[in-house]
């Protein structure tokens, strides 16, 4: 066993302890995949990341992202949290932006004041969900009448999200998922808040593989931002609230610049120490 620096950070909330927690293990090049997976199960966080040396000269670092159920090719709050932890321990990007290497490729992360944001990678699958059986199952999972599903689309940028648009934020907040019907699905639900408020939309993320609701989800919000702005359902810059029903104050800042979607928010350090792995 060897000692590694570890950072626990809170991502996507202007209020510390209001967002989504992430554990970042530094200098993890010598760790094997089994150890990474076991530690991620032990932390029981939605994601744990491992910082490694990059394999391409364009990247500042490489990251591997694990949930309690396995490895992900990309995830949003781990991207921002890992970048923040790397910078806090002295990381210096080669250019103006931090460039992260992960399984989906290179992901730029930029800094504006105390906000970090990542450029969303391309969607691997982006098309309406057309199968009647799957649409019926989505409705059952959310305990909604099928007519309440205004639009349903694949928004897969790695984790495999299906996006669901409903009438309003109140519908999103009132959902009580049927976990027994959700095995294998990852559903992200969005509805608009009344105009003039702090937040433009409310988002919830249901992950049937682990029977959990994710507090604040960068990859999902990246897919939603592409979908919502493509169809004129949201402006090119908007604020999404997430985690409300879990007692969190998640705030995701979505911005479209030409054909690039930037997903940003605040990252707060919470715990710094060492771990024996």
C-alpha cells in the first residue's frame, strides 16, 4: 500500500456542501483498476476520480472516473472537481485552459473568476426515443401518464442518458420514481421554472443501475443544454437547479457559444489529506 494525496470537493453549488461530492486521488498511476474500483465502492460517492500522467502532449493530466458500479468514459461534475483539485495542488496548465484527457478524448476546462466550466464533448447518441415499449417504460419509471412526456431523447455523451422534458419545474419536483422499473436506465428530467426567477429550469437525474438520484449532474446537463437550445426551449445562457428535493443547492450554468456547450459552476474544497491504497 502507498500513500496518495486525496481531495474531497463539492461541485456545482455556490453554497459549500450544497452540491455533489467528489473524491480525487492524486498521483494514481501505479494503482491497478481493481483497486480503483474497490475504493470507489468504498467511498460510495456517485463518482471517485484518479489523476494520472497524460498520454498525449496536448493534455495537462489524465483522469479515470469510477462510480460504485464501474468506470465511466466521461462525467461532468468529476471533470470540474478534478480540475479544481489538480489546480489547488499546484497544477499549471500549459495554455489558458486546463485540458483533461479521459476516455472520450480531450476536454477543455476554463476558469472565469471562481467559476470553472467544461466544453461538453459531442453526443454519442442524439435522437428521439421512438420505441413505444421504451417510452412506456420511461413513463412507468417516473409514475407519469405517457401524455406528460412532452419530449424524450437520447442524450448520451458517455453515461447513457435519456432526457425527458415535462411541463414545468413543479412536475419535476413532484416526481417519485419507481426504482423497480428503472434497472439499467439513466433518466434526466427537465421542466421550466416560471420566468423571472433565479433559475430557468429544474433538473433531476435518476440512475437505475445504482438506485440513486444524483444530486447535481454535469454530463446530463451538458446533453440537456444541447437539446434545449437546439429546439429553442431554453436561451443560449441559462441556470439549472438540481438536487432541490435532496436538500442541495445545485446550480449549473449552461452557455452555448456557437456550436460549443459550456457547463459550469462553483467548486468548493472540503477535505484534503492522504489515503493508503
